[in-house]
C-alpha cells in the first residue's frame, strides 16, 4: 500500500523524546526518516534504563521505529560533505540541539537554504525565540512546570504535581509534526522551504488552555463553581489544584471499587453530567433523587457533591471496576476503569486496533510498543523495529552516490 508521505526524505537530527516522537510519527506514515547519529554511541537513549545488556533500551526502541540509522561525524570535513549531499536531496531536517548548535556545525539557516531552498528546517525548543528563558535546558518536567501544567495538577493541600503523560516531550513532537506537514503543503504552493519551530513551554500551555480559561473566569467572578473548593472553600487569585475534579464543568472523581484495599488501581472515574443525572439515579437505585430539589440541578448538587460520591462508592463496594463500568455503560454514564500499564499492554482491543503492537527486533527479540494513535480508513501504518546503530549507513551512502571504496575510506577515518 502506498503511504501518503512516501517520497518525503527527512534528516532526523533529534535525540531523546520530543524530536524522535515527531519523526517516528512521520515515518509511520511513509516518510523516509534517516536518523543521523554519532559513531560509536548514537542517541543517548540507546543505553538509558537498559533492561537487556548490550541491546538498545526500550526508551530508544519505542521512539525510533520505522527509521534508518546513519552514523556520521559532522565535526570532520568528510562528514560535513556527506551531510551536505544529504541536505541537497532531502525535504526536511528536524533537530532538537541546544541553541546555536547547527550554526556552530556550519549549517546555519542561511547555509541550509543555500544548499536546498526547498528545505524545511524544523526545531524543538525549550522556550520560543526571544523568551527570557530561551537559554535554559528543558526536559519533560521542566516544561510541565513552565507551561502551567504542574501548578494546576494535584490536590489543593499538596505541592504542584507532574503528570506521567509526556506533555512536554511527545506532545511537543506531535505539534512539530503538524507544523512540518503544514510547511510541506505550503511548499507545494510557494516552492520555498521555511523554518518551523515548536517550544515545549508553548506545547504544554496549549494543552492547558482550559486552565487559562479558568484564570480569566476567576479574575472576573472570584470563584470557580466546578472546582471542589466551591462553595465551602476559598479561592486565591490563581487557578487552584482541583484533585481529580473534572475540568470541563462536569463534576467527576476517582471512586473506590471492590478490592481497593489491596489493589491500588481498583477504582473508576465517574462523571456526573447534567443530562445523565436521571440515568445515574436509576443505576444507583436512587429514583427519589431525580426530582429532589436538593439534587435536581448541578447548582443544587455542588454543595454536597462529595456526599453524592460517597453514596456512589457504597454502591461500588461489591463490584470490581470492570463490573461497575459494564453496568454504568448501559445507562450511558461517562465513566472508565483506572487501567494499569499491564492491563493496557494485554488489552485485546488495543492489540487488534494497532494501538499496542508487538515488534520483532534483531537483538531484543520481540517487544511491545505503541502504534499510531491516528486511524485511517484506507491505511494501516505498519510498525517496524528501531534501527541498530549505523545499520543503514552503507545503504544511505550508496544512495548518495558513494562507491564501496569511498565508504571504506570514510570508515577508516571514522567519519561514519
């Protein structure tokens, strides 16, 4: 099956997570992604948190599937020459170096544009150009703090909390992939390449837009009626942490199910939507609540919302999280079991849809990884193993016109 991005060649100068997540997504959709790595070591995640000695770590394999690996020493003149040839015939260069690193390599935007006026240069940054922190080194948790996520996550009587989801890294990579695809479409119209940049702070903030909404509401009226602090608690002048409350105006909470005493994940998330109040009452065996003035409206329920949740927990006490959801779904009540990574890894639905895939690897054997979260009617992305370090060096060099003798010479001087 022909994939939409076939024919697009991408130089992948990224490492760790944000950049590799971007280029992996594009590789799934058919782009020829050539990961340029330092000879002898490669991406730092190849040996980070290893579980099998002398095999690439899962951190690397799960972010670099469907790519090719070219080892290249760009500090050597011969390495720079190879890179110049690669730039001339590529469409996109993606990088997440520190500020000024490409310039110091001799590949400034001006030089890249001279080598290939159609080249799109895409960059992951910690902060946007001109930001007063633009010289800071940024990792996942730093981005979550700088982007507003940490200050609004956790419980009101505890510290700011980091999410386990990669809001700073993989989220930034997804935003950059959208930027690259947009620039490619723009190039079809103008014939010109351009620079594309996404900062980790901006990407986190983009996912926290409802909290920016709440900040403006708070400044106007002094309270936020959907937060647990209302109506009995107090609000300061900043958006508070709301624990497990729903962020969209629908009260929700994580509630205990059967077995919670020994299983830390024996919980469901239960949402009380206004239109679902009558079905909720019927499911709980509380038909008297339907027209009770103390419960009938969202405004009436909010002052004693936790009493309602306690009643729901009593109903859940003899039901596992899966049994509870199977009952509640019949009443069209928004809810979900709190699923562990083990449960997700073994979920047959996720395996069937390609969201979780098992991939054979030359050194690891098979391993689990995520597949494309984006589903298409006419295409099912096929996930292949991440490349071994330098696995495709000869293939790439031959494609650039190098002879076997020239490749041997490059190896002798350790330029590749």
